[in-house]
């Protein structure tokens, strides 16, 4: 599990995937989320603007990210 620190209250799912370098572009993030390839807290998420808060876990292609507060 990889920890990602954010300094804001939340980060949107598509921005998190870019921030963590799991995708190269916002367009790629939009596609993988829309295709149902991303999980949030154990459930498939297809909302690219979903707000991810510290304590949430995001899973994409076998990589699990845990969001923490900086």
C-alpha cells in the first residue's frame, strides 16, 4: 500500500490518479474511471469528480493508495 499525502481537505479522484502518477493525463484518468477500473474503499467508482478524503483507499491496477493528511 502506498501513502499519498494531501494538504487540502479532499482531492478529486481523477486528480489523485494523476498526482500519484498512475495515469499520464486527465483524459486517461477519465477513461479508466468511466471504464470501472478504479475502486474506492472496496467499491468500483465511475465518478471522476468523487471527493477522496484522508483515510480513503483507492485501488487501480493492483496499486492501493491510502490518502493521508499532510
